[in-house]
């Protein structure tokens, strides 16, 4: 029987904290950039220009049908092969942005497609510009409808960032690998980071709930889950 002993593992709490903060930094950076890319590509997929729609579709299919770890290696070794040297953290952010952007594209496209054509035509009849129609009639209402799925994808992205440890990004999983090799307590170490990931997930979900309550007050008043 294995006796759990967290005493030596918990002495590395500054390392765990540093890894958790870097994990959160990766998630926030990838979430913000990935949302922008996903929104633009969703607009591109619905574009009347066939070449743009096909290009956005090819990007989505390529990313969604390859593993995140392979994408990270492609970015990491691909950039270095052309002489572009980036830190492991920047490579990790870039790879995560490329990955989550494809998934956000499909989620946002589903939200846009849920807007009835009659609403768009009514907005155009009122004299709204193309930008105003997209913002007030398509973007915000479409995002409101897919907001739970969108935020869940971003939380999953944070959890998937653990594979960035493979390119020496010192996020939470990489710290755990170092700690367990130093303390010879792998079970205790990974139990600690499991709790850490749960706390980070809860933190992100609370933050997204607050953001949703601010962006979509109607959902809050109706009691619709954010």
C-alpha cells in the first residue's frame, strides 16, 4: 500500500503557483486572440467571396483534424527551420491561438447562422450600415446564443495547454514533471496539479459568467444559463 505524503511536494508551492499563473496567462492570451480570429473566420466562411470562404473552411478542417500536440511541434520546429526564433511561451501561445481559433470559428458560425434572415433585412430597411447590422443584429445576438459552448471551449483550451510542456513551456504540468522527478512522489504531485486545474477551471468559469452577465443582461434577467 502506498502512503500519501504531501510534505515534500508542497514545499514546491512557489513553483506550482508560477506554473499555474503561466497556464492562466496562456489561456487568457489564446482566448482573446482566438476569439478574434474565430469571429473573423466565421464572417469569412459566410462571405459572398468563394475564395475567402474556402480558405477559412480549409483552415478550420486542417486544425480540427490534427492533434494539438502535432500543431505545437509544427509551429515550434517550423518557425526555427526558417530562422525565426521565439521563446517557448510565445510558440505555445501562437499554437494555442491557431488551434482555438478554428473551433471558435465553427461555434461563432453556428451563432451567426441562427439569426433569421428577416431580422437582417429589417435592420437593412431601417438604414443601418453593414457594420451596424453585423454588430447589433448578427454578432452580439449570435454570440449570446452560443456563449455557453464558446466559454466551455476556452476552458478546454486551458486544460489542453498542458501539452505545451513538451516544448519546455514551464506551465503547471511541466512544473509537476520537475517536482515529481525531484521528490519521487508522482502520485502526490499529480494530485496537487489536478486540484490546481480544477481551481483554474472554476476561476475561468466564474470570470466568463461575470462577463456574460455584463454582456447579455437579458439572459441574466430571464435566468438563462450563461
